[in-house]
C-alpha cells in the first residue's frame, strides 16, 4: 500500500488476505473521505489479485474497531444536498463491500459504532471478542441524524425489525454478548483467539461454506416481521413509543423509523434512497447541530480534569461510604458495578446498614437481570460489598464518600470521625448538594484532602457528577475525584465552591418559578405537561416529589441565605 495509507494487507498461506485498518496519528479508527478512497482502492486490489480467495478484516487499534464516521467532516456540510450525497457515497462504498466477489470475515474488538457497524453488517461473517470494551451500536440519533450508510436497511434484515428499531431509534450501544444473542455477530470468542477464528472463518467461506442463520425472533418474529400486517403493528407501536419519549422535539428517531419502514415495504434500493434523503434533511437541522456541539463538548470533557497540569489520580481499589440511605447505597452499588472496587458501607444503625446493602445489591441484581453481567461476575461483584456500624476496614480505603443528612454539623462530625479512621493520604469526599466544601473542611485536620463529589439521584442512572474542590484542596485530590467518577461511568464536571454549585444554582430559580405559577393558580398537571412538551424529561413538580420536599427545602434555604431575595422560597 502507499505510504500513509490507513489500510494494509498481507496474504496468508491459505489464500486469506489479512487486512488491517490502522488510521495513523489518530487514537481511534474513523471513516473519512480519505479512508473511503483507501478502502475502495484496497478492495479493488484484493479483487484483482488471483491469489486472494477470501478476506479477514481487523483493526490495528488496541480498543477500537471503527468508532464511526469522522464527525469533523460531517459538521462542514452546509446543505441537505451535500449531506444526502455524503450518505449515498457511503451506501455505494458499503454496497461494493457487500457485493464483493470474495467472502469477507471481520474480527471485531473494541468499539464498533455507527459507520463501523454498518461496514461490519456489509461483510459476510462477524466474529467479536467477548471483552467488555467490545461494544456495537448505531448511536446516530444521539447526533440528530440516522444511520446513513445502509444501517437502516441491513440491520432489520439481519435481526428483524423489532430488535433493529430498538437499537436504531434509541441510538443504543450493546455489549458483544448482547449483540451475539441478537444475531448481529455470528461468533463470540476470547480476544486471544479472535484473529485465528476470523481467519479460519474466511478460509471456510473460501471453500464454499456459508453461515446458516436462524430466522430473527423465531416464529413470533416471523409473525411480526415477516408479513405486512405484523410489520404495521411493529411500526405503529414504535412510532407511539418515540412520540411518548420525545414529544416531537427530536426528528431523528421518526426519520429513522420511516427509513426502515420504507425499505422493508419497497425494497433495499428504495430504502437506501430514502435513507440518504432523510439523512440529508436531518444533517443540517438546528437540532443536529446542537447535539453535535454537545458531543464535542462531552468528548473534550473526558480528557479534562478541571485544573491545569493535573497530576495523575491516585489509585482507588477500596471505597468507604458513610451513610446507607438512598444516595449512599446507590454510590456503593454503582462503584462496584462500574469500577469493580471493594466497598465498605457504614451507618450508625445496623438495620439501616442491612437495608443499604440490600439496595446496593439490587443494582448488581439489575445488571444480572438485564444480562449485563454473568452469574459468575454477579457473585464476584457481590462479594466486594460489605457493611458495618463502625469504621472497621476504612483504614485501607483510598477514598471515602459521605452521603449523610444535609446538615453542616453532621457532615463535619463525620469528617472528624473519618480522619481518625483512615490513612493520612485518604481522600474525603462529601456528597453535599449545597453546602460549600470550605465550610465542611473547616473541621478537617487535612483540608487539602477534602473535596465535594455531588452525585444525582438515582446514582445508577444519572450520568452527571459535580466535583467541587475548595481553595485548599490538593491538585491530586481533584484528579482522583474526577478519575474515580469517570470509572463509575459519570460525566464529571469541576465546579466552583459556591452555594448550590452549578446544578442547584440553575435549578433553584426554575423550581421557584414553578412554585409561583402554582400559587397563581396554574394546575400542577399543566405546569408539568408544558415543561415535558418543551423537552424536559419530567416536570418541576414531579421532580420535587422525586427529590423530596425536605431536600428541596434545605436547598432553597441555603440558596436564599447565600443570594438573597432572588432565591427566596415560595
């Protein structure tokens, strides 16, 4: 191949060409205009080489197969016609891959997303590693667009309309194990043998063997997917669900639904054409542009520790959690499920400890129920959870998070107790939602080790984490809090040590205004309905009910004291 090419290949003894995609000077593989040309040139050479009988395709990146399209190119589009042409070009490229006269097997390890999965779907056989980092999905609707390189056509034909719509309309990313169960991949293997198994599959196909796949969904799948009446029921239910979730504020899921339905009704060629048209229309909408901005901001945030020249975070293998209530148990369960650390849950009352341990275990039980983990993994993770009404075991914890009642004196007392029970370099993090961290740290003998880590409820589901250093917090403590938050699967933002921090500073006026409307006679149902239609997941009154009146009263009181009458409670 030419110098600088993203794709290289070598011929094995059995006539299988082993192709490696490794985009130079980039952390992940992504599909750009240059990569498309490289791919077409590579496959043309493979077709012309008579010694090549089959192709085995791999990524040269350690944890990424193909992450998707190059978003930088996407944002440069200015018209719907340009975007439609881009989609059609991608469809044409993958059409050539699908029609390639020699069989292609792909070995997938790491992220296989968007255009990466669309490429894999165009190949004849898919082998995936069973590693946790191997994930497959079509997340395009999260950018306000749809899978535009044939994904809306090939995935429903492979696994059935119901299962495909579940992935496409929500922009879901599935584990390799789930993808195997759905039929997206044909074989699931240990990463150590991925290459050998994929090459062997390509060799078998070169000899005339072809995989025999079961009908998607079995007999029930045929009833719903295999005839026009059944498909109408599927699409009607999907459209109803999308509207219930989006209230018409996000056009991409409905457009993707139309692309899938059109293709199954009128054939592959018509479906691809409609898919490209809808992609073009969506790509230049204001909704898509804003979602892309959020994507770039979130991506940048993953590399930002919130401070200049951030030192490496301390290694956290053991976590102490003080307070076995709703938040404490949520933090404990999520830390085990996501970060795989030992957790000791402490409360002053043993019955509360038992209740908290049960709630934390429910998070692990839910992951088992949804097949995110195996029974063996579930047993191993449950063994990491323990509880006590004393600080036994806290001496080995690198990080302690308190989630006790929102009261300054109570939190300061917990801080004093934790400092006597932990190592000098242990980090103490408060889950306070409003109390300034410097006020809590006034009781500390090691204020440089004190920081805020404000989780949101329910912890297992809410992605945001506020990290709040005081003026005296050490730089490595900030890095440690941010780093551990990310290990828990959170989007960590570093905010100033000010009353209410960032979220409650914004939320309090919003909630107060809802209270004023209520006092003025507007019905609760009307307030919530209007805000949900505007785009909020729930209305303000429902949110207050979920958070709790006692918590809301505490928050407003702190904000009123700090900022005056503009934050006065209703």
